[in-house]
């Protein structure tokens, strides 16, 4: 079916949802044909006392023999940015697709604004906007024409369309780009137009899958500012990312996924505080033999100031330590290694991060997990290409 046909059938609440980047429908009030602005401006405190806007309980989803989501539960409230952090292949996108009615889950309870994703998908679609990883812009249309098309597909009253477009263009600093063809835009401008289209119909829940991936810091900052503004107006925002600083800066609460399961949940501050100390990363040698790293691990684990010691094989068998008193710990570490006749190639200290939370739960960093997932995908693609020859 033609993409336009898909979007029309979806926006009217009939047929199967499209595979396009934007999935959203205007939620009409009987008189005005639009979401109440007053509702979006209620106080943050008042909104947070309401029942959950988004609820996912024990979600499971498989594609044949591959389990994409094994067990994911999360709850997000109105006026909150909820982060979903994890490496590529952890189940982030699949979770969002199930929530947005784009994929049918194998099991689990999913609700948006009190409506069942499984049994009331047409009502769920009226409440949310979805901006996927892939940008869905027609290269031939200008930015203005693209937004006019999206507004029509969302059934926004014609009299409101110019005002809505003007507002989102100004909010995302896109006014100077409106009359240029989308095919001439940089990646950052294309992503911002994609987000603009997702905001046209003023959804109650905004779902963003990797909204700043591949963008320059200026474009990322623009999107961050917009998301903070939307949160202040009372929107619920579900944000997936594998950028640690993005989730840390924006999220009120988050879940961390690994292999389709939730391995940690809470606020960024809570999760980092649970580490219980500072981080020390050291290398015995530039490329430490595994046996020597294990020897250092056993030695340093006996120190009272060291809470945990993990070997990171993907980073030259470096040791990642969590220590209670960093000044005392560094002196004790150096002394212990020297007395054992072990060299010290490098040593660095830092405050706990969300990467440390992931490391403590899985034994590897998010970057290492991303690299492993990329290698696996490349291997699968190679096999597919060989079979097609």
C-alpha cells in the first residue's frame, strides 16, 4: 500500500499502523477540535499525583526464535521525562513499537492514558505521537509543505494549521528553513522537522526513539530545550537513547535494559548513588594478560576500601573498581600492587555514572555492549548476503 494510504488509514483509527517515523492522531475535543491547552499547563506537582499515563507490565516480544523483549515493565506519569537506556539490541525500539501499536506483543499489559494498547489501539493512537529513529521526510517537498501535509493527515482543523506550523517552526528554530526542499537539509535539520511534525497535533504522550542520534551538539541542545519545555507544559515523554549524558540530563526516572530485560530502574541520582562510591579504572599494563588482570583483581578485592572489582576484557583487561574513599583507595591500590610486584600502567578516577550502573549489572560498559551488538549484526548480514549469492 502507498505510504500516504497507510498514514490516512492509521490516522483515522482503522487498518494496520504504518511503518513511517511519525504515528500520531489529533485528540479532538467536541468543540475546538484540539487538545486542551489549559490541561497542558497544569502544574507539574499536580500532574505527578495523577495515575500513570503510560504503563507497561511484563512485556514480551519475539521474532521467530529471537527474543527481542523478554520481560520489560515501566510506568511513566504525566509531566515526566522517562528514559529507556540500553545498548543496541537491548529491546528499546521493540518496546516502543509495541507501546505505539506498531508491533503486537506476545504477552504483557500495555496502557496509554488508561486505554489498552491491545484492545483499544485506535484510542491509544489518539493520545500519542511517535518519532522513530529513521527520519520520514519527502525530499521533494519543502519543510512548509511537509508540515502542511502532516497537519492534514492528522485532521487538524484547517483554520489552526498555519498557527500550529508557525509555533513548531519557531520552537525548533526552523523558520529560515521552511521554504527549502527537505532533500537539501542536513541531518540535524531533518531530525528537527521530523520532531516538528510529531508536535503538530499536540499529543499527550510523546514517544521518541533515539531523537538525537548522529546529531551535532547544537542540534541536540535545541531538542533538549524543547523537551524540557514540553515537560514543563505537562506532557509525558518517553525517551530511548544509548547516550548516557542525554538520559542523565533529561530523565526524571529511567529503566536500563539489557538483552530484553530491565536490569535497573529509578532516578539517575538513585541509580548512581546505589553504586556506593567512586570509580577507579586502572591498567596493570597497556595490554594486560588475562591471568595478570585476574591476579590484580583478586589482590585488590581484599582491600577494605574496594567494594567491587571487575575486569573489562574489551578494554585491554582493565580493572574497574568501586571504592569508598578515593584518596585512601588510590594510595592503598598503589601500595598493594607494588608489594605484589605488579606494575601500574595507568589509573583514573571519576564519579559514578549510568555507565557504571550498567557495568555493575552486566560486567561490561554500554560502549562494549554496542560494539558486540554491531559485530553480531555484521555477522548476520554477511551470512544473509552469502546466501543470496
